C-alpha cells in the first residue's frame, strides 16, 4: 500500500495566514460595511512599467509567428538573460559567469528545491524570526536538526554565526519579516564561518534592489571568499513586480566545493536537478526579464521601488510620531513594529483590527523571537496606507 510523506504532518500548517483571514472574515461579517485597511500584504500592487509590458508582449508575439515560435527552452534559462544577469553582477564588481546562473520561476521554489542536492542528515541553521519556507522545506526534506539563530532588538535583528558546526545556513537580506539589512562585516563573519566549517550559505537576496544605502551589500558575492561557500537566490518579483509573472534565478558558483566533490561538481548537480525536474521558465517571462535589465526597464522599475519605499517612509514616520517603536523600512519594504507592553502579537492584531480596522501580520507567525512584534508592508496603494495610518491615529485606544 502506498504511504504519504509523513514529514508533511510535522508542518505547523498554514496557521499564520489562514488565521489572519479567519479573524478578518469574522470581523467583517460582524461589522458589514466597515472598510478593512491592510498593512500586512507581502504582494506587489503597482502595475508593470511600460518597457516591461512591451517585452512581455514581444514574447507573446514571437509565439504567434512560425518564424519566431519557440517551444521548450533551455532548462537553465535563455542564455541572453543569463548573460544580462552576469553583466548586472559586474556592475556590483562581482564576476559571475553566465553558466553559473540558472533561471527559475521564482526565489521561493528555488529556496525549497535547493534542498534536493544536499544530504538528508545536513544540520541547518535559520534565523528566528524567519521566512517560513526555509524551515518548512527542510522539514519536508527530512532534515533532522534545525538550529535557530536569534534575531532580537539586542542584536539589531541580525543573526550571529552558529556557535556549533552546521552544514547549511539560510540568510535573507534585506530580511523578511524584520526589514533588517546585513552589513559587510556581518556577512563576512558568516562567510568566514562557512569556509572554516565547510558549510554552505543559502543567501536570499530577493529584496536587494530596495537597498538605498550604497555601503550595504546587495549580493553575498561582494564579500571576499563567498564564491567558495555560498549559493545566491534572487527574483524579479519584488524588484519588477513579477509576483504573478514568475521569474527568478539562482547562482551556483563553480568554485563551490562540498565534501567529496570537485570544483564545478555542485554546479553540475544543480544543473542535473533542473534538467530532470524543471522544463525552464516561461519564454514570455524571460523576454520580460530581459527588458527589466535594460536601461529603460531599470529606470522604470526604480520608480516603482521609490513609490513603495515612499510608502515605507510614510508608515515609519507616522507610527514613530504616534509613539511606536519601528524598525526596518529604510532599506527594505518591510517594517517591524514593536507591540506596546501588555499585548501579544495576536492580541495587538485583534486590537488593531477591531479599533482601527487595520490588518498587519503577527510576528509570532515567523518564529519564537517574532513574538511581541507586527510585520507591516509598504506594498500597497498610497491612499490606502494613509487611510490606515489616519485610522490608527484616530481610533486606536491606549
């Protein structure tokens, strides 16, 4: 008789967002006509810029002509796009070859799929609080031990390298959910750790285009020694609004060597995985990705990023004026609101919903160290964000 993967039963379930939806629905049913104002959305809301639309349409039109029609593409991605991304890294003073870049359908799938090239008995380290896919994908991959690296107000929500030896380390900078960004010295400490213990860093850089401070690294490969110990995952989703278009990439350097492998072998393993289990990203999406990397595309996408970061400044400034303690929102689209004394994350969620009709994301849903915080997002329409902040100021009682 067939049996299920029992690791699914080890997952906590989609408790966080289903519980948010449940409580919001109950409130709406009890208060018909009351407008719900959302500050917790992690999805982009602004339309795609004109240049990117032209690129996507170009991809569609190519499929309508027998002379330009394309079926399956290379599983590793269109070489034009891989070369364009290689050029992007060069602008960061980083030398990444096109063959080290693998185009995907987004950072989240790759964050989970990358598990397939590592041993099941690998010890994994993740930040706490953490983006849930890192933990859940490791549980499903039957990883027996997960080490949590505390991210608290005391350490600026930036983890320190584990005190014991681990095999895999997940880092996300700018961070979801806290909005914290790692400095060069902080990243260097992890690179030194990984090289010392022959560990691998899985670095999620999906929000790197929101970094305004030029002293902060946008790629782990800006840190010396990282190409021998790090895999970088990135995405067009939050940079170019491709949350529904689906396009990302993963860098597996040929210099990355694991126990029992030779130079280039880990790169070849990921290539084998992709050619076995993935038929490549959408041809249409990749045409759009090429235009994102064009001069006009980058200029137009930057305007959208500026819009979201303008939202972040409004949220941050307004809440601080109201007396709240707020972190993030300066080089990231997420803000980490410290909840007033006497409330749990869910308790304050309910208070905000019932008194101000505003929905955030309870920090406890991201891990033990998320308790006492609320994640807010700049991914919204400006008028709705201002309306939500005005409602908090006017209606939230002490």
